[in-house]
C-alpha cells in the first residue's frame, strides 16, 4: 500500500462560507471587473449588489436556510448569480443538466425535496412542469423571472441577507450534485461549504499561472458539473475576469472576443482542436508542414523533461512557432498560455503536443465526491501523462488491489437519502 500526503495551504474556519469572497471583493476591490458579459461588464461591487437583490427576492419567496433550489440552465452569468444568491440565504443549490430528461428531472427534484427551480428557457420550464407539476415556484431566466423575483424582495430589509449569511456555517450543505451512476438512479452527492472552500482554497495558491491579477477565463463546460463549478468558485475568489459561452457552436468566436489567458476543458475539446487543425492543414496542402511541426512540438516538450532541447531543436521550434504554433494559439484567442484538463485522460502524446506549441495543459484527477479535485499537476512540476500530486490538505492512498483512497476536508458528507451507498463509499 502506497500513501502520499501534502500539508494544507489554507485552513477553513467554522464560520466560513462560499459567499465570503463576494463580500470581501466588493469591499476591497469594488471597481475591479469580475464578469465580462456580451452587453456589459460587472464589477465586484455590482456583483454583490445583484446577489443581494436576488437573495432578498428568494427570502420574499419563502426560501429558507437548508431549502433546496433546483437550477437548470446552460452556462451563463445568471447561473453563477443564482448559485451565490442561493448560498447567501443559506439554501442549497441542486444543479440539473440542461439536457436532462423529464424522468431525470423528476427524480432529482423529488429526491432532493426542492422547493423551487430556476430554469433558463421555455423548453426547460416545460420539462420541469412535466416532471414536477406540484412545484409552484418555477422561475425562467429568459422570461425575466429573476428580475421579478428580485423585485419581490424590495420589501425585505437588505440586512436580512447579512443575517442569513451570518448563520451559514462551513459544514452546512452548499449543494447536492446528482451523479449519473452506471446502475440505478443518480445519487445526490452532498457537498458542504467547507468541502468546496478547502478544494479551491488549497488549489488556487498552487496555480498562480492561472489565478493571478489580470487573468481571464471563458467558461463553456456545464456548470452543473463539479469540475466547472470549482473553477467558477475559484475565479470569483481570485477575481479572475470571467466570461461565459452558453453555446459551444459559438466557441471559436467567443474565444476570439474574450481572449482568455486560460481555459477549462475536457480532453475531447483538446482532441477536437488538434484534429481540426491537422485536417485543415492536410486539406490545404500543408500536411507535411503540420506533421513536421507536430513532431517538433512533441520532441521539444519531451526534451524539457530530459535536460532541455538542443540548439537544432530550438531553431526548428522557433521556425514552426511562426508557421504553425502561433496560429494554433491564435485560435484560442491569442493570450491563452495554460489550460486545465480533467474528466478523462488527455493522453501523453497530446499533452506533449500542446506543451510544445506553448499551451501548458495541467491534468488533474477527481470526482464529484471529492469536491472534485484530488490531484493536479503544478507549473514547474508537471509530468505529462500523469495527474500530478495530491491537493494540499489531501492524503491519497493506493490500496494493494489498486483502489484509490482519499482523505481530507474535500471528501463529501453523504449521498442524500441514501445511507447504504454512503456506507459503501466511506471505506
């Protein structure tokens, strides 16, 4: 049995909650831009004001501490706004993939006991109405319902939100994420404020290449997934300027518009970018140039782990940087120098290819039950083809039979309403 433990970088206090950075940023950096939207920019002060307004509306609608609220939408600003407003009143966000079937939605809303649900579109609303006909509070973003909910809160004292926030404890439930198991119904993974604060709080200091002053990111993965959700929390905490791409069909245009310094993606996105570039080069009669550039990038990256590239390789790399690599980086907006990849293995060859063209892809490993990151590669300590070392504050053990065991503040509390499955997971 092998074991590795990394000491924590931060310690989460019993009174800490996920909304704390929103208030801290608004007080210390009120004019700093937090979100880049199509029609406006949202500063830290404006974001807190909008969170408070929506939170007051939730209080007026009867949402109480510990109540569960469904959230079914694509990745957009209103998703993040709603998430933080729910947390601000001490309630619990229950994400629902916007592609979920009525049967899936029915189970999630029923099992979680949701008292309300926020939807994005008329189609989503119809799905929720079919799945939960007795649910009276269904608020559709595209129909202006969030504005209406906020208006309902005008009679609620602003101090009521502060009182709610003050009552939230680190070990209170923040979200219930339903995981799609291979058999049976999805299980509701209960994550606390401490779980997610410990995960992102210990990760951000180790990822200064991503989370730094002036950094920008474009979120396009579903926020219903714990992976994207973690980045959302980290971006808010670190004041990373964040934009959203609800429709991946417009991703190329959105990348050009936002010009992110880093992105979060799954391997199939990196594979698609590579395959598209290679196919275009070959169809344009430049296949040999691309293939030679690819071989050079991979060799260059491999050499970085074995003493560094020699003069000849550096010269070839510089040539292909002008001919090929620069154009590939331009497709990501021109400023992107790093990315996080998770959800599945990227593959060693593709990892070397991207590092060789100037895009550092940091792979990690985790699952919803671990909030979600357990391990990740660091800048300066990256080994392509691996998922890196444990997150600070986490102990990872590899059992004799190959099972991965983890311990730390990132470990989920339970599966909601499912003590049998909980006992099986807590070995």
